[in-house]
C-alpha cells in the first residue's frame, strides 16, 4: 500500500469544470487504509476529502468544498498512483461533481 500520510500534493493538470488551480494544496493524512485531506486555494475557501486506499494505492474518495462564490460543492473521485522518476507520487484522478452541473473530468496531482 502506498503511504500518503503527511504528504502534500499540488495539481499539475486539470480539466474544464474543476475548481482546483495550480495554487491549490492538498495535505493528506492516512491511518491504515483510511485517507483524509484538507485543501484550499484561489478558487476554494475550504475543502475536505475522505477515502479508502486499496492495497495497490488506489484511492476511492468523496470530497466537499466551499468555493469563492460561497457554494457548497460535492463530488467523487478515484486516484491512481504512479511513482515518478524523482520518487514523488503522481496521482491520476478521474472525478465527477455530485452537485452543480454534475460534470466529469480528470486531474493530475504531484507530491510536493
């Protein structure tokens, strides 16, 4: 299992309809296979996620956040890890809003 505890991540690529920007920072905490995170950035005042980590490091998560417009947004996401040549974790994410326009997208986060 990949150890995400106390790791920080930053988006390096995201698709349309995402509210994360290059300044959004995620702080991951992990106990056993339970993962939590707090995050914020230019477009997000406060965000939280909770997920389960599988033996191969894949994270199945749910997230909620309040954006700069004061809207409460919710969604689901699956993150698949890759270890970069520098030893840092890269997360390939497929997500969907469960609120708002319910659009789907992809993002890539890298450990910082």
